[in-house]
C-alpha cells in the first residue's frame, strides 16, 4: 500500500514556490506575446486564416469561422463536400486542435510570433486547454499513475496543476520554441484521402517528419526534442520518486505516444464529424 503523501509546512512552502516559479517561466512567452500584440493591430492567427493559398487556387481565400489555425478552404469548385477534410478548433469540444490544417491546403509559413501565438491558443488561451487538463488529471488519479500525489480533492489539485504545466511546457516547446529555432512548421497537415492504413501511417509519420518554413521536409526536431525538453523540465516539479534519467525517458516516450495518437485523431477527426457525428 502506498504511503500517504506527507504534508508539512516546509514541504507546502516548497511546493508553492515551485508552482509559482514554473508557471512564471511557462507563462512568460504568453505575456511577451500579449505585449507584442498591443503594438501590432494585426492578429497573427487572423492573418494566417485570411492569407492562405490553396494547392489549386493561389489567390486568397475567405476566412473560415469553424477552421483551426491557418485553416483555409480549398476553392469551392474543387471541393465536392464542404465538410470533407475540414478541421475545427477543437475535437469533441474539449481537445485543442488549433494546429491542424485542412486537407488540400497550403497556408503561408508562420512567423516566430505566429508560432508563439499558436502555442498560446493550444495551451492557455482557449477554454478547451483547461477542460482537457481536467480530464487527463482525473485519468492519472484514477489510474494511480503518481501515487505520491495522493487522492481526493487535494490529490486532484496536485495532479491538475502538474498536468497543466506538462501541457503548457510541452506545447510551447513543440509548437513555438523549438520550431522557431529549427525553422520547422509545427502544424499538422491533414492528408484526408486514401485508405485507412495509408492515412494512419501518414499520421504516425508526422511525429517524426515535418514541413519546414521553406516548404521542404525534415526530421521533426520540434516534436522529438520538444517532448524531451518537456520531460526533462518535469523533474523540477514532480516528487523525487518521479524524477531521474530513467523516469525522464519514460515520460518522453509517453509524450511521443500521445503525439502519435493526437495526430491519428487529427487525421480522422473530419471523418468522425462528418460520418459519425453528422456535423458539416
């Protein structure tokens, strides 16, 4: 039987200090982005939505109200079903999906500021980030993934803020910080055609192969290295039993697995909406 999580004044003070420090570091990019936005009336996400180029139509396309970040619609004459291959800002209403791009579209490359804006929307700006964190925290507590964190309301709180910090740091590392350094495109480009195995294989490969800002392809350093950085950072705020090289490696593997599953859901989300949920 796991020992109850010890609570004392010294440990509580230490935990509060860690929370404040980690959250300050993680929210710093968002604060910087918000301040930069005040000096520029053009929202980078709005610009990305209004200035895409389709494979078949190089001219500008109108903005989409239901598309995710940089999600233009192909030209109407090239699209039989308006809902086919079309992404939304959220999956099932609770999973952030701002980085998904509609099938058969080629939006313009993201600037560094736009990458930070994308990461902010995927982690701290939209309500779905907080609801999805709540679901993941509840799952971790039910599965007793971190018994040192305890149970009940207090235990759920410990799970929640750590899960939230994992999500924010991972998102900024994989969608903003590393892509800005490596000049990679952190968005997921929906294939939207072909058989199940082909599309599944494509979705899995996107965790290891990605587009670059120049339009080419490269090894996905953003995903692989970014998740490694997030796993390493978690050593700063998880209990001692959950730290160390071995546990960091396990955490990295878990993050990569989550990235693969997320890409698979992103690939088939338009089909789920159209065929199962009957949404257009």
